[in-house]
C-alpha cells in the first residue's frame, strides 16, 4: 500500500483537489464556518408551533372533493361501467371513466403502464376504475357506491415464480417478466470448487408500507391561461409534471407542480403524487374547478406503492480462513401490478438493478453470479422505499455471512474483517473503489463503541428461570449516492440581493430529512454569510431549475455541488467588486460571517451587503446558476459489469438483544450504528437520519408486513399494521466517521437511506446468536422466532 | 340532523360553536377554528398526531365527539405559545435537541409531553417513553424526542 | 353497502341524527327507549367511534353517558371493590386501591392502547364491546367480577362469566341498556393474581394471547384451594376455563402442577389461525407459557414457594 492510500484510509481525512471533475472543490476543514455545524432546522419554529401547513391544511376556494372508485378484484376484465345513477346524485359534478382521459391514459415513474382510469381490465385490488368530483366528501363517497361495474374475474397470480410459468395468467401484454438482469464476474463454478465450505440458503421478505405519518393529499387547480397547477406533498415534482402533462394532453410547460412540506415520504411520495396528481388534474380539467383528493389512512395502504417483496436464493463458498471465493444468487423480485420504480433505466437505474448490484454485499468476492427476475403479479405494486431494493438483499447477505462464519467456526466480526471492502477493492460489478471507502473504519469504530469483545462474551441465559437469552449481532452495509440513470443531474439558482439577502432555488424537496437546512448551509458557507440570510424557495416547477427527484440519497451531494457552482458564479462578481473596494488583488478576497475581507489583513474588511450593493449598482451579475451531474454510470447489460454508482456510503451496526425463548419476544438492549458519511454538513440532523433509519429497520426486522390474502390487504389501518413505538426502539448510539468524498460538497455523500439497511440483519443476527434459531423470512415476529428455536432443537444449553 | 351549541375554553379563550352530531373534535378545531396544527394521521387513535389537551390531560381528538368538550378547557399546539410570542420550554427543547423531522407528529409529541410534565416534573426515561407511546413517529427513532423532554424537564426544574 | 366496497373506500364523515347528552341514568334510558334500538350508548367512545367509522353498524343517535354524575368512582365496600360504569383504564391503573387489592387488573389496564386511549376508554365500554381480546375483560373474569346492568325494567347483576355471548355480543344491549358498575372481591392474604399479555410491540399492540389468573391457597401455602384462569383471544369470547379450574383445585402448589395445568389449558383452547395474531399452533403454545407464568407469579404473590 502506498502512503497516499494509507492517508486516505484515515478517518476524518479531507480530500485533495480533483481538478478534472469538480474544479471548485477546494477546502480545508478548518475553513468551514457554516457547513459542519449542528444548526437548528430552518423550519423548526413553524413545526413546533403547529403553524407549518401541510397539504391537508389547505382548503382551496370553491374546491371539489375527488374520489377514486377502486377495483375489488385482483384481476378482472371490465365488461361495462354504468355511471348514470352516480351522475344523477345531487352535488356530483363529474364522474369520469377511461373514455374521459384526453391524452395518454397511463402514468408511472418509469413506464406509464398504470391506467389513470382502468379501461378494459384491472390488475390489483385498488386499481382505479372511475373518478368522482362532488361538492362534499360524503356525496363523492355516495356517488362511488352508485357506480355499477360489471367485472369478469380472471385467474390471478400472487407469486413471482408462478408469474413466470408459461401458463400463468398474463397481467400485461408485454408478459409477466418485467425485467431479467444478470451479473457475471469470474467463474462461480470454479470458485465453489476451491471453497472449503459452501452453504445455500433462501431468504424471503414481504411487502412493506412506508407509514409516512401524513396521509397523501393533492390539489389541482385549472387556470384561466390553460395551465394546470398541481400541489401537494411530493418528493418528485418534476416526475409528477412529466406524467400529468401527457395525461391532460398538454405540453410540459403548461403544467406546474408545487411542493408542499411533506409529513414524511421515505420514497413513497415519489409514486403516490403521480397517481393522485394525474387523477386530480383530470377532474380539475373536466370541472373547471379546483379539486382536492385526500386519502384516508386505509386508502394510503391500499392504493400506494410498497417496498418490493423478494425471495432470494444464495449459495456462498469460502476458504477455511473465511476468505470468500464464490457467490451465486437468484432474486425473485415481485413487482406487483404496475412497473412503478422497479424496472431498469439504463444503465443502472431502477430498484431491481440496484438489488442485483448490492446483492453480494460490501465484500470482495472474485466469482459472482446473480440472476434477478422482476415479475408482475396481481398484488399492489412495489416502488421506492428507503433503500430502494437494498434492504432486502442486505437482509439476505448479512445473514448468510453469519451462517457461513458459524459453519467455519469464526466470529461474525472476523469474517467481515477478512472480506470487507477497502480502498482499492473491486466490487462484484468490477468497479474499483478508488476513493472514500470507510467501511472497515465503521466496523472497527462500531466494535469499539459497542464493546463487541465484551458483549459477545456476555451472551446466553440471563435469568434463573432460563427463559431469557442475550445475544449480539452485526449488520454491515453500503449504499449508493445518486440513482445510476443517465439523467441524474441537479440544478440550482442563487440570487444575491443588494441588501445581502439571498434566494436559493432548488427542486429538492423537504420531507423531514433536513434538506431545507442543509442546502442553505452549503449556500451560506460558499458566500460567507449566515444560514438566516438564505431563503430557500419552496420547490415549484415554474420557478426552480430541474433537479430530478428527492431520492437516492442524492440531495446533499448532487444539489450541494450545484449550489456551490451557482454560488461561485455570483461570487465572481462579488470578488471583483470587493477587490476594487478593498483595493486588493482578487485572490486575496475572502468571505466569512457576512464579512468580505483581505486574507492578508483581516481588518481591511467590508460588510457582505456593501459588496452586494456595489455589484447591483455597477450592473454586475448577481444571479448564479449551477448544474451538476455525477460521472456517467455504466453497467453492461450482459455481464452486469461497470461503474453503476459513483460513490457509496458505508456502515456497520451492532445490536444486543434479549430473546424470551419460550415466547419469541425480543427486547433490544443496546444499539450502535457507525457510518462513513464523507462529511456531516449538519451532524445533529445526520444523527436524526441514523436514529430514525434504525427504527425503521427495526420495524422491518420485528413486526412489519403488509398481510395479503387473495390479493386483499388484511391490515390497512395502523392498529393492524404495526410500526415501532417509543417503547420498542432502544436508545440508539450513532457514530459518524468522515472519509471524504472527492466528488461531494466538503466531502459529503448520501445518508438518507443507509441507516435502515443494516439495522434489520444486525437485529436478526443478534436474535440468532441469542436463541440459536434463525429466521430467514421477515418479519421475525415472536411466532417466527418461536418456531425457529423449535427447528433448531431448542435453545442452546449453555 | 340537529346541531348542538357548544361553549368551551380553547387556548385560553371562551369560544362557542354550533356543531353537527358526531363532529369529531379534530375536525371542529381544524375547520371551524382553523387550528390546523392538530393533525389527522389515522382517525382511529393509533398515531396520536391529533392529540390535544383537555383539562390538562392528553386525548386523541380524532376519537372524541366534539360534544365532550362542552364546558372544558382545550389546549392545542397553537395554545402553547404565549401571547408575547415566547415558546413553551418543550417547544424550545424540541428545536434544540433536533427532535423534529417531518414535524407531523411534533404537536402530538409535545402535547403528550406537556401532559406528562404537568403531572410528573421529573420523569425518568421509561416514564417519558411510556407517555409518548401513543404517538407514532416514523422519522426520528424517538431518541431525540425523549432527550428533548428530558431537557425540558430539567430546564423547568432549574 | 357491501363489505368489499367499504373496506376499499373510506370517508371521514359519520352520519348521525342526534348526539344526546343525558344528565341522569333515567334520562339516558328514556332517550334510548325513544329511539327504539336505533340509538346507541357511548361512553369514552374509543370503540364506538371506530366502529361507526368502519361502518360496522349504523345508528341514528348516540347517547353519551359521560356527564351523568356518580359513575366514575372506585370504591371499597367491605371486601368488595366497586367500579362505576364510566371508570377509565387510566383511572384503574393509577388507583392505589386497585394496585393494592387487584394488581392484575391495574397492570392489564396499562396494556390497553396508549395513554391517550386509556385516559378516556372505560372498562365498562371495554366489556360491552365484547371483543375476545379486550384487555380489561380477562382479569375481571379471573376476579369473578359481576356487572350491574340497568334497563327500563330495573337492575340486574350478571356474573361476568355469563356475560359474553359471541364475538361482539354480550348480554348488554347497548341500544337499550347501561352497564352501570363492575364489582368484585378484593384479593385477600391467601390470594394472588397476575395478567400477562403477548403482542408484537410494547404499546398499541394487537394481543396474541392474554391470560389472567387468580389463585387462593390454603393457610400453609402448600395447596391450591382454588384457581380462576381466564383467557383471550383464543376463542370467539374471552372465557374462564372451568374444566381446568376443577383439575387444579386441591393440587399442591408446585411447578409440576403448573406444568400439568398449562399443558391442559393449551390442549383445551381453540384459537383460530389468524393472519395478524398468529397461528393456532403457536397461540396454543403461548397459552401454555402464559398460564404457567401467570400461575407461578400469582402463587408467589399468595405466599407460596414453588419448586
């Protein structure tokens, strides 16, 4: 290893200059004034006082209530629809069926395959077959009940493996196999021949509901100039606009989408606002009045996207010393009724490809083969949910690594030390990780904080009755920043005003993650002003530059870079003006704390606003426009080889649990989660992402599941669909490490999704360690744990 | 349908309203009084986003027929802020601890914490978690919320 | 409106003609009688409002009994504990009397929903809803509680073991009658009790199995004179396993007895396979564990040393 490499491996190392890719990134940690501070969130004062308005808090003037008639059948032909009675009900203003769609009768985040209103057939329980707009919510609901639909039920398919069979009922014209992707590296058969130990396991995960606390709502307004405004909580206003326009038969320029603060999104509000936006806009266009659709909680569960369920078969081989030599995986990925965010956007976009790329885990394995099948079924559809295909495969690979370690007689810590990525490692897709690889650092930091050595010895029975056993577990993970599509770019505008105040325009949305604090921090840092000097404009497609969706843990990094570019454009003017005013060469002009000063003589200084005013007075440009796209992704469709994502965040979690071996109940006693985030722009907000993510991973591990029976969801409300309460989540200890990303603002990379991913397997591994039973199908609820202990022949003796 | 005339104290002021049979308190607050800080998340008393205080105790306003507030004293999140604009120590503590993310559960969390601290000024962690167990949060993992309540408690003791 | 339609389409509005707030029991009965089965009683409302929203039943009016004075007391009369019909779960859980004399009821009340629910949901309402998983009903069954029901014809007192008829159905007709109080004998020095509950999460949890027992032992604390064992939701109604109780009667207070009884309880119960609560097989196993643990705790509370 060269010295350079050793340097980079150190925690808290900041990047050197990389002029070829990001000419403007040049900084030292000590120079940062605003970025890196745990500042209070900009929207907190409105949130703690109840003044912040969410979507459902708006009642547009003279608005109509929109409602959707949903299919009770998982798969059926529509023979006829009779809307006469509904139309005659007093107070009903419009009843729309498929023939009322003026443009494209389809929407979708990737492929527009979901009908705005079903025409000839329905494909899941909840598919929309008619729309109603009425003067009151009650009338709208009564009208729905009066619509007569004559269905001819068709055989339905509920398992992705059944869906691939030749005689399976065909859900879409294109066939049930939506995507087949493969990854080939080395020769797996030869790898298994070398292996001393080979194990094979199957893991399964169910549909999951996001349970953002704020139910979906959207409002659509027809405007006299022929444009349509769509408002609501939405993670991806540009995607909504891209869908609403063709449905209404309008050019994109005539549809305006405005984002309202979200009460949580977690990927779910990428899809649902497209669905509701198209439908509300259609009703608004037909009636000429504003239309609001608010979903009740049960309707959110029935109608909106879920986390994809998967069946994952893995065969893994290792040498006696734990060195991994071969990995073979098959993924049966269930898409449900519509394509949503599942299929591939070349080269490496879409959740399915992401699952495939992530499946072998953050380990060096010379021989890898993955076959990934994405199939339609007559279930609700899988979309984006915090981790986008990664939580599922982490659940599998992190468990099989532990099962393999047990077979080899080495500790879970050792097998990870042996195989984890480090700087220069080659991934299963052949990508050489050439910068910002802090995985091993997270493993060691986590082990140290958690006191792994001590805790891993203090396992076994903890009570005299011998009913409660303690155990520890590790979960490791990696997650991309960016989305791996061709068009993954962010735009930002920065306007500086003569009084020193600043407007920042971006299309990145706030859903609780803190973008509206972190992005102004980056802007303020660049301009040497304070966060309160920067006002972030609420995302509005008529005002802000295209920014792509707020997904893929991309906002801080990609938008951060765009903001830096925009701010530096303005800064050119400011530097010129200040150089004249201070009578110093431009390279000596510096900005900090609202001051512009001479680097060599700090007392020679001006107020930032004085400089801004001079720019204004002398006609210098005070508008900056930034645009940043990550380096191009690549992934060979035949071999799955290439560089799908430009940088990754790394993490290790450790959990200590107690299992009641008689009932299967689990208590989480202690939890540490360590991350290499590149650079924490707002450490406290980042901790919040970690703690919340772990809680979500805990729910996936222990209690969450969308229960389906013949295509019908059995737990649509929050009593039956359980998410963790304050009594279920332990006191999580976050550990933040910074191995700088050369391509991120101040070294940052994404964090939004990573925290929930390794949490699930860390808890599952701890459970197995505690009770001797291994649960390979989520959720590991008390019953599954109970039977797993039975299957293992009872708890261990000691 | 016959409306009932209600009078009660809302955020310190006497108010009156004509209410339809089984209007839920949450809808009365949001629609008639425009107090939209009280949120609707499930309408079945599971998420706790609609929590309000009635005579100092926390209740789910989504399950409470508005008629039950007749003659009572109701406090919503909007009522915690003083007339001079100053915030309740809990509101300050939530901001300082980073206990707010999407903010949808925040009013319910703060009001449950308020009910707790009024009965028990020095709660331990378990008591805090118990008091907050009827408000679901999907963003924070609860840790910073628990911390905020602890901080507010020790703040008001000192 | 079809079952399928209402499960897929939700509305926030509940339609109702009248919301009535009587000031006396007599007024309440009259109001119910005026509506002749089309009005229903509401106490805390946490079940009624959910049922109305889910359109499980329809009514024209609600009669809210929460303003009737004198129904929210917890009193001791001799050895008898009397809870008014409007006593809430929070009140019960916090009551010094209940914690001292019927701790199994206090702890069970803390398992209900969340603090906000417990503050308004009444034990009486919990019983009248007739759900097999009703947390209050199981320990009250074990305590051999009796309930007083008043109607136009006067008052009758019904032992709780005869109270539950079927899923959602009890001897109380909430469109005509009022559950006015619950009473049971406080536990004596030779008695012990315990309620245990299993669920997937620690608050707001859907119960998988709930078990409550009350035991009475002899003066020497060696022999079980009597044991009351109540279970839910492992049948359409919460119930006392009296076959089991006769088996345990007179047996020595040993772990061996507990194991035998637990095995029997498990064999005799008939939970259905539930996609949300768990399989029949698992819940039977859990009945075994919970019955044994409850008995052990209760016997220790009664002063026995188990081996």
